């Protein structure tokens, strides 16, 4: 079974304190759902139309587990803490193989 990857690209962050509150709740919710953080932080370099802003890459054993973690009550609580503190793009994709 192919792994699943949850990739988040932050376009802008207007409230760093709300983002920190979100991260405090989101990290445990994601790891409880089987997620493993592979990378997180500001982009070192952005090409084409990329924005050198915060990015996270999380690996799951399957796409289904990634989706379940995103839809979990614990992650929804994290989203409430985040509110409108940032503009971001989240994608869940299949791994190769």
C-alpha cells in the first residue's frame, strides 16, 4: 500500500500567536492519527510562483489515514484555534509505490 503525504503551504500568516496555539493542538492530533513530520519550517528557496513561507510535509501509512487525521475531532479543535490566522493550501497525495 502506498504511503500518503499531507503537504501544507502557507501563503501568509497574519496572527503568529494563533498559529502557535494551532500547532500546539495540531501536532499531537496528527501524530495520534499516525502522521510523521518529515519537514516543517520556512522554505529555503522558492521557484516559479512559490512563496518562501512556512511549509510542512507529513507522512502517513496511507492516504486514508491522512484524511482521517484531518477530519478527526482533535484536528478540528486545532483548526478552531487557528481561525483566520493564515492563508494556506493543504494537499493530501498518494506516495509512489
